[in-house]
């Protein structure tokens, strides 16, 4: 016990067992390697665990970094001695909400995903805008989609067949794209012109929307919802790389910046 009222002497074995229970609850059968753990009293009231989860998928072993919270606050009976994933399981959370990194992996390595992304990427004809530089493509898994029930249907069918990642593999990226569950993400560098560096946020969004409409005009992309990730620069200095916006494209043009 220490001044925070927390049991600070948790063994590595205890933490590994807690993580194992977390995966076992959801039927995940891969391996976990604990890499490090540290105390965190302020936001967690316990420990943060870092490690790597690995599983054989279609004859190949894949690894993904993962992270857990482990609660050691005596006063919290419902969470004491548990990981956040164990608490989530008791509260009925879905596997893809608890392990989004594994849901992402399941889509990423599914047959057809990389080909679909390459097709979208090769469709882009860079209009050579002076302030906006196209960098490439990735994707997001949208577990907040109104159509997530369709993902659940596939998940349950995969589980009944004993598929990898407890049913989160395989997934059809093109089908999920049509249902706005798989969201292609275009990545850009935006070099803000000197005369626009002091724009208010609403004016910045208007400027960004105009750039997006110009960039995506007449691009041969299928209709749907896309994400746009902006790394914002002032001169050559990166000032923000966390800007993510959404655009709806129809008839080869942006119809809305969301």
C-alpha cells in the first residue's frame, strides 16, 4: 500500500495472467508477450501494460501492438484486480470495441483488401496543387457505423466456422466500404500559405473544403465515405498531424465535408 491507497506491488506473472484472461474471455487463442508495464495512478489507478499479440492467420503469423489498463484501487470493487478488457467483457462490449487493433488487422490482412486500396490509390490523379501534397492511402475501421450490424452478422458466421481472430477474419473490404464500415483514408501534407496562417477555425475549414473539392474533382473514385488525414505545416515545420476529416464523394466530386 502507498500514499495513493493503491497496491503497487503487482507481479509480472499476475499482469500476464490478467491479460490472458482478457483474451480468453473473448475466445482469442493467440499469444501475448508482455513488453513493459508502468504505474499510472492519476488516469488509471493502477498500471498500464504494453505488449504484442500474435496469431497465425491463414498460415502466417501476424503481430500487433496492444495495451491494457490494470486496476489496483482497493476502493473500486468492480474493477480491482482486473484489466479494462475484463471490465468491458462483463459490461457486454463487443470484441471489436475492446480490441479495435485486432479488428483492423483482420480487415487489413483479408484477401482483397490490399488490392482494393491499391486500386483506389492508383485511381488518384494528382492535380499538383501547390499547397496540398498527396502522400498515400490507408483505412479506418468504423465501429460506429449505423450498419455495424452487418459486420456482426459476418463476425458470427466466421465464428461458427472457427475462423481466425475469433471471427474478425476474413472480411470483405469492398463490401464493408459500401456499408461505411471500412473507410479509405487519404493522407495529405498541407503547407499553409503565409496569408492564411491566422485564419479562424471555421474559415480554415472552408479553405480546406475548397481544397478537397478541387483535389477530388473528376477523380475516378467510387461513391462513398472517405477520410482525409491532414498533416499541417507552416513553412517546413509540422504544427499538427492529427487532423482527420470526412468527405462524401458522389459523381466524381466532393458533395460534403463532414
